[in-house]
């Protein structure tokens, strides 16, 4: 087997935020496995990648990865595991022919990224497989840039958590750290806003929807978001200082 499997971070949305290396790897890979969270076959990572690199002439498989909770150290949901297995079979068949495969992924691959589960599944089936991870600009940094705020300065400590945790855990994190980034926050604002208000943190919090995309929205008035439907691509920054 001579092909390489690349997990390529393509940034938060604006193709100009892709790295030169990401663009080069995508350009030179014969096949792309583009992840889709919905069954309609739309892959945001593909939209970003193809905004900077010509996709025609490539073999492209848009693969659906169901969005379900994953607890590390516990077996994944059957449907999720099947999606990783099917993706791995497709990737392996290309690598065995000596072709490189790229999996473009939103933001940075090191942060809540399906590409790493696929890489783990690939390594379990083929321990000698060549795998490369190409970092990208995460929605975390891009959200801070859109809101024109730093994430941490001086002796600040930064923590990143999915907003799906129960309130007691979130309260604990907010008391311990002075800069907190909430990801996967789109369904949690009705619950988080009263908590932030109680802790006196509403005025120093900002939520950005669809960071770096054409319809990016920066929300400082978080109370106005209660009862509203937010886009899945929403990130909340809470800072005490
Ligand atoms: C599965 S995680 C992927 C994170 C990604 N690997 C990264 O580094 O940005 C999905 C979450 O990332 C955040 N996100 C991704 N893209 C975003 C964007 N363009 N604007 C705001 N938040 C975004 C949202 O919190 C979303 O629920």
C-alpha cells in the first residue's frame, strides 16, 4: 500500500482561511471523502475546499456521518461505527491502489472531528497505513477574530467544552476558568442565558453564527437569542476579564 490518507482542516468557512498546505494536499489527492452531517448529501467541508481548489477530475464520495453523542472509552453507536467502517473500506480500496485520499474537514482536525475517528478505524484495520493530519484554522480562533476579542491573555486560562453538558458541570467550569468557549451551542442558549445572567457573565459573552461565512452574525445581546433557532455553526465565547 503506498497511498496516504490525509485529514485536512479547511478552516471555518471562508476558503481564504484555508492554509496553502491544505490547498496543495487537496489538489494533489486523487480522491476526496467529503463528510456530510445530513443525509441530503451536502458537505460544508466540500463547499469550502472547492472554493479554493478545483474539484473536477477527482473521485469524490460524499459520506454521511450521523451526528450522535460519542463518549470516549465507550463503544460508539452502531450507526456511527458503520459510517466509520464504510468510509474506511472506501479509503483502503484507494490506498491499496496507491492513490492518496483526502478527507476535508471543517476547522481544525484536532477539535471534535470525525476525521480522527476514521483515522483510528483505518489504523485498527491497517496498522501500517500512512496517515497525515493537516491542521486548519478552528472555528474557535475564527469566532474570536469575528468578535474582535482575544481568547486568553496574560494569566487567563482557556477551556473548550461542548455546550451539551448539564448546568452543574457548566457552572463548575465557569467558576474555575476565566475564558470558556462553548461549541455545539446552537440548541443550548435557552438554558445557558439564564445561567450566564445569574453569574453576571452576559455582558462579556459573545456568540458568533456561521463565522467567516457570507452570512456571519455576531451576537452581543444574548438575551435576544432565547427562543430563537440558531445555526449549528455557532460558537459562544465567555470571558470574565
Ligand atoms: C463538530 S465541531 C467541529 C469543530 C471544528 N473541527 C473546528 O475546529 O472548528 C462543530 C462545532 O464547531 C463550531 N463551528 C464550526 N464551524 C463554525 C463556524 N463557521 N462558525 C461558528 N461555529 C462553528 C460550532 O460550535 C459547531 O457546533
